[in-house]
């Protein structure tokens, strides 16, 4: 199964003192498919579904990096060539 869209994941590191609700504005955007709290060097992961790589980068810089509480991000994207579209 080949996907038409690019899937992207963004790791976010929050600034000290970030409120628990800092990420909630992202849930209103239809490109955001999920937000997870994470352990380790990053504080959360955001799953983004867009049509092109450029749309992904634009979303990261205009929506995520523009959040005043975001200290740093790391992202990667992929386009599925084969595999199940359903979670196990």
C-alpha cells in the first residue's frame, strides 16, 4: 500500500516552566494526527500528515517552532511505500 501523503514526527523540548496546556492548540489543526508525552531527551512527539515535504517543514516552523514555549525540535518524515495502514 503506497501512501500519497508524507508522515512526519516532531520531537519537542519545552522551555522550563512550560504549562501543561502548551501543546493543545496543535490539536485544532487537521494535519496533526496525534501528540504523545515522551521520556528521555524530548518532552513530546507530534505526528503530522501532509501532502509534501515542503508542507511538513512549513508546518514545523510556522506552528511548532513558533510556539513560545518550544525550546528545540528534531523532526523526520517518511512516505510509506509498503505495509499495513492499520495499527496492529
